[in-house]
């Protein structure tokens, strides 16, 4: 079994990632709904947009630290801090303190923003072979965790959210302890400090990534694609809550929140039982054809989710979106890994994180835009964004030029 051949660092990260994703997705995506209940839709959209911008700025620190320092200590410290902030968010909900909840959420996103590029680089450091298998398995584990977490989050949203945040605190602490015991620092080439001024040296560390035209096109394209997936946790979630046409199925009344959970449950079922079968069906196709097929299904699916408000069309849409993501995502991750230089993995990962945050900003702003635009206009806008992103991503990953990831 290939999993047994992976090093300890990869094993502990893959296993812990399942539990982290369950907690993260059971709490963070529902923040928009918590804030909407506590104050308003407009405040929710504006606040979450500001939070993303702040987290994005701190992500640069994570990338710089990753390329210049040992990673394990920073990863463990940030993991512990995130667990504390999760608990404080739960307390904020328990005592109905908007200020405590918002401050704790901001601190969590800052810690997450710093840790993310460090963790991404640490995982790339640990991959010595079987990269396609690692990213395929990582995709499967991540999506299972995301889908399970969304279902759990939907349940606790209307039950006892404080309990979920408390469980999240415990899980994050356990993950931190697992990292202390089993996360092994991999010796790789590090970036040498060029300038004495930390700020200027930090900026300098990102210039190579920014000058890498192919990688920047890839990052921008992928950030546009991610708007579709991220919108399901913001605009689409709120749209379903407010506009879904309730239906009774087998004596069970399905409202918008339950429909939201059903959508993510279907995503779980498809990912758990069909990921490896679907990827096997397309493994003989060229990278370009796999990307075009996957991204086309993904685009059609998420545009459908943003437009329809009835049961059957929404079910068809999530099936298309999930199958499309299963097809394109592992290929994207594997090809991206191949073009990142070893000594600059932290800064390159931070740049991609900026693209992810950019997608989050637009997804959050969609909440505000939805106040002024119709459902059709929102869906048309999403169609344009996802189509442009798909073209840019496919083009950048299928270029004949190659980059040696061991280049300095």
C-alpha cells in the first residue's frame, strides 16, 4: 500500500487534515450566517471582506518565515493559537457578544493566514515520490472533511454552536500534540537572507514568484475558479436560506438550511465513493483535456447552484460541480507542485494564498452585491468569472515550457 511508504510527516498531516477540515468547515463557513443573525447581511459581507484582507496581509509573513526558518515550531505555535481563538469564538456566541466573536474570528484568520503557506511548503518538502498519489489522496481527505464538517455545522448552527467550537478547540489541540510528536522537519534548501532590512528582504523574497509569468497567470486563474466553490459558503448559503422553495419529501420538510446541508452531503457521498473511480476513467487523457472537461463541468455546476432555488436542479448542479472538481483538482495540484522551485516554496505558496484570499474577497462581496443584483445577474457574473479563470488555468498548466523546481 502506497500510504505505508510515505514518510511520517506526510502521514500525520494527511490524517490530521481530515479532523481539521471537519472542524474548520463546520465553523468558519457558517460565520456569515452567524453574523447575519446577529446584525445584518450587509455587515456580514463587509466584515468578512475586511477579515480576508487582513489575513491576506499576514500570509506574506508566513511565506517569508517558511523560506527562511525551520517550519515545525511555527506550525505548532500557530496551531495552538488557532485552537484558543476557536474557543473564544464559541464563548462569543454563548454570551451573544458580537465584539468578542468578531475579534476572535479576526485573530483566527490571522493565525491561519500565517500558518497556511508554511504548512503548504512543509508538505511539498516531505514529498519525495508518489506526488500524484499524495495530491489525489489529499484531495479526497480534504473534501470528505469539508463535506462532513458542513453537515455537522448545519446541524449545530440551529442547535448548540458553542459545543461545536469547544469540540473544535479540543481537536486542534490534539492535532498540535500530534505535530509535536510525529511532524518531522525535512532538510531542504533554504533561501538565504539577501537584505539586512527585514521588510525589504521580505519584499525581495516575493519578487521571483511575481516575475514568474506562468505562475502568476496560474494563480490569478485559479483564484477566479475558487470563487465558485467559495460562494457556496457565503452567497449561495444565504441565498438558499432566504429564497429556497421549501418542499416536503417523505414527510420531511426541507428548508434552505437543510437544502444547504443536503448539497454538501451529496458532495461527500460522491467524493467518498467515486473519486478514485472518476480519476481512473480520465487518467489516460492529456492534462489539457482533463482540465477542460473538469473545469467545464465545475463551471456549469456552480453557476446552476447560484441560480436555481428548487430541489432537483440544485441536486443536478452539485453532482456536476463535484464531478468536475474531482476531475481537475488533483491534476492542478500535481502540476503546480512540479513548477515551484524548492527553495521558494513558502513565497510561492503565499502568492497562491493571496489568490485564494482574493477569491474569498470576491465571494464575500457577492453577499453585498446580491442585495442589488438579481439571481440571474449574479449567475451570469459567476459564469463569466469561472470561464475566464478556467481558460487562464488550463493555458498556464499546458504550456510546453517547464520550470525546474530545484532552481534557486
